[in-house]
C-alpha cells in the first residue's frame, strides 16, 4: 500500500517560483518511475515532467527550460521545481508513480496518483 503525498502548491505572481514535493509513503518496491501531470479547468490532463528510475527525464514542451524534476531516493520523494511561472501554468498538479517508465512517459493510468495540489499564477 503506497500513498503519494503532495505539497508545495500555492498562489504566486507571474515570474515567480514554486517547488512541489511528492513523498511516497508506505511499502514501496524501491525503483519507481515518477512524474507530474496537471489539469486546468476545461482542459485535459497533460504530462508535465517524468523521471525514470534509471534517470531518464521527459518534459512537456511548454515547460522545458523552466521546470526541473528531481528525486531524493533516500526520502522516496520527487520534486518539481517551477521557475518563471506563467498564468498558463495554473492548474492542479498531480504526482504519479509506476514501476514502468513507459506508463509515466505517456502520463496515463499510473499505478499510484497523488491527491493533487493547486498552483495558481496571477498576472
């Protein structure tokens, strides 16, 4: 039984930064690919960033150069550092984990989902 606990969302002005955290709590197998997706009102959920257990990384084109995904294996925690935030980044952000990298890359139906954390960027 694994739960993904998210934190770090909030309200910021355009150009500001936030760091989201996602901790895997409970019994884990050890090596999971993890990622972040987001969903804004009226829009479909999209993959923002993914990090494979072997270090592979993928970003959505809209966030390349601004967002950075990383992990602390000792803490079973993945982070999303978001810089130069834009109003278009406003969404609920969801953490995901799955032992299969391809599942995280596709951004659909991961084994575990976080509860979501709201990020709001004002202009």
